[in-house]
C-alpha cells in the first residue's frame, strides 16, 4: 500500500508538476489545479508508465481520487502477480 | 438580424428565456429554473452596482463549470459592466497581471480569490451568490450596439492572453446567426463541458438561452462516462466539444454502449478533428447530427459551419460562412485569389470585434477596415465551402515548396490506424527542411509507421516518425507545437526506469527512427 502510494505520488509529480509529497491518499481532483479532463488523460499515461500497466475505460472512470487510484492499482498488480505465478 | 430598441445582450437573452429555460449542475442536480435565473441575473447586476461599479467598469469573473459563474457573467453584462470571464486557473495564475491590463475595478469568484493580489491592486472582491433584491430587481442598463459587453481572452499559446473587445452588437449578431446555422429549436438543452471564459463555451450558453433553451453544466468530463450518462439523464439535445473531447470520447469512454436517445447534435470547433474521427462519431451515434465548425475569438466565436447533410461529400471542409458573414481569400499581394486557390482568410460582418484591448499594433495587423485577417490559410471551392489548409507561419518548406502543417496532419490522420498526428520541421541537408511526425496510433500500432510512411508523397521527405501516447495540448485542447520536440526523447529525459518501463510495456511510446 505504502509502496503503491509512493509510486502514485511520483506519477502525480510528473503529470502535474506538483511536489509528490503534497499528494496524499485523501487528495481529490479539486486539490490539484491541472487535474481536469485533459489532466486526467495525462495522469493515466503517467500512472501507466510508472506501473507498466494499461487502464481500461471503466477503470479510468473509477479513478475519482487518489484512494480509488491506489485501490485500482493494487487490484491490478495483484492480478498481474497471480498471472505470473 | 433584428434591430432591438435595447442592445444590452444579456437583457435580450433574459427576455427570450423560455418556460423550459434553466441552468443545471449535473453533479449536484442543483438547478436555476427560468424565474430564478431571471432574478439571479438581475440580482448580480444589483450586487455589482452596490459594490460601487458603474456601467462601463470592468469586472473579472472567475469561471468554472458550474452555473453560478455564468450567471455572474450575464449579470455583469445586464448591469452594463464589461465582463472579463477568465477560467479559475488563469485567474489564479495571471489574475494580478490581467487586472492591471484590463484596469478592472472588481473581481468575482464563486469561492474567493487565492492570495492577496486583488486587495493589493485595489479591486473589490465579490464572492458567491448575489444579494436577493426581492421585488426590487433592477432593470437592465441601456447599452448601444458598439458598447463593450465583454473582454474575451484568446486561447493562444502566449503566457499572457490577448483580450478581444466584444460588443453587445457583436454578441447579438453572432448568437442569432449561430442559432440559424444549427437550426436550434426552442426546446434545446446543451451539455456544456467548456467554461464560458472560452468563446466556444460562451457561444453555447448564449445560443441555447437566447433561444429559450437550457444549459446543463458538467465538470466531470475527466470521467467522460458520467457526462454521457448525464446527457441521457437530463435529456440534453446538444453536446459541444473541441477535437480532444471527441478523441477522449472515442478512446477513453463507453460511448459505444451508453445510450443517449435525446441527443440531436454534436458541435465541434476549436481546431481540426480528423475526418476519420468524425466518421466514427457518426457511426456510433447515428441519430445525432455532427456539426463541424470554425471560428475565432476575434469574430466573437463562430465564423462558419458545415451543414451536416454535406458532411460526407465535403469531408474536411469547415463549411460555409454564417449568413451574416462575408469572406475573402486574399493573396500575398492583397488581392482576392481565384476560386480553389489558397490565401489568407479574411472575414467581415457585425460579429467581428473592433480589435484587441490596448494592443494597437496587433489590432492594425489583424483588423483592417472592417475585415478580420484570420491568419488562417484557406481556399474556397466553387460552392463557397471553406477549406482551412494551415495557419500563417505554420509551414514547412521542403525542396522549395511551402506545405502547411495542417495539410500534412490531415493526410497522415487519414491513414488507417492513426488517431491523431502533429507535424514539425527539422533541418535537412538536401531538402532544406524535412518532416518529423508525432503520431497517436490506435491500439494495434505495429504497422502504422510503415503505413504512414507509404502515405507520404515523395516530395515530402520525412526524417522521423515518433509514436506517442498523447499530443501536447493546452487547456482548450489546442495543440502546443512548442512542446512537440520534448516528445521525441522520452528515454533521454533523465534516463530513468519509468521511460524504460514505458518502452517495455507500451510499444506506442517507442521511438521509431526511420
């Protein structure tokens, strides 16, 4: 969880040019000025690069805040682990 | 156009509100029905007057995608003030400089101004809802045709936007012509995901209310499915978007499975959307007409519109001028060029602005004796349809021949598997300049680079084709050409693990040197 959050923070940093540490589990789009529709696409690309995954449309729609993003990524990474082992 | 006794655009708009007129906030379902909207617009005028503002004074309006900022904007105009609608991000970043530039006397925001720049600049700060004047709501302030109604920021890539002087007469002329060109009924409901600080967003607000309709605001376009469901839920009839919005709908939404039975039309402006994307939109939502349009802030908003019944045989055209706009295609010698040949597009009519605020040199360059020199290179066919071939200065000179980036990008975007393309020039030993292309490909991108290369005529030497995940765009979805070179070297930007991860997992991010 901590590890995923740290990487999510890094992805936010590169997507929005914000201090990664300023992003918390409680951050919502209203907290970050550039997190609009265009920004969401940039963020998705940044997260995809950071984690080496791709999001489907339904996942993009669920990524309403950092907590949800972490939840979706944890589920995704768990699925990938399972597929590998 | 009618010849109103009253030229105050907001007053005319209020008069024309219908029984079904309302402003609605989709996320919260909060709404202002027609009677409340009328009162709120007048109350805002009263609130600004009570703060000491007089007709002709300028007021910065912090715009977001909720109804209240639009009401404040219309209320300022209703009270004879000059509204300066700015999106909240611009206001936060450049509010102080824009206040100085406009000599604004006040700033209104929904939730307060960040920082102390307004206080330091002596601006009155107004926030949130207006006073309730009850039965003492003021009458609109009389305005004449040429009186300023708004200063609209251009969406160019410069850090400090230019401000276009928009008069009440400009707004009336453009609004009425747009209503005719889109054949709007009196029962329309627009879904608006663009702020009214952007002239396209403002034009949707204006036309729908002015014709007795309603506007639904939705700030959740980042979760596009929510907006699509809101279109269905609130019975919206129009959706307005820039090219990027349609690319997001096609690539990052469930538009194929979310039914929108009420939708009658898609409105598209703000740059060129590929013919392929238009065709996909048509195929996915065949019952909604698709309006390809062209405009500029300097022309209030809209200049031309492609009638949907000509979408196929005039694919790629931006249509015909609105019925109160005259156009010329002007060559380098200042004379009209023959039909079918390229030149700069000049437009004239009552919706053309008088110029930029306090920029006499740039105003002289663009506004010439009633004509607006758009800076767009266009041609006109024998039926009067306009084709935009590029933008002044956005050319590459290969083997001595100038080719517009727009023409190249249209050619490449037509290749199967290509979603979007941006072209740039690099020096070339033999040709002088050669192309470098940035291509956003559909998911299975294996053969796209080869297909793009095959699509290029031999007279267009191509140095490289880079597949990228997204093109750099500004807040209005406009391509930011200056950021293109940064896309070319993702692996060199620090050489960190992220770039490598992207190459491993996402072939679309790899660089293809060809």
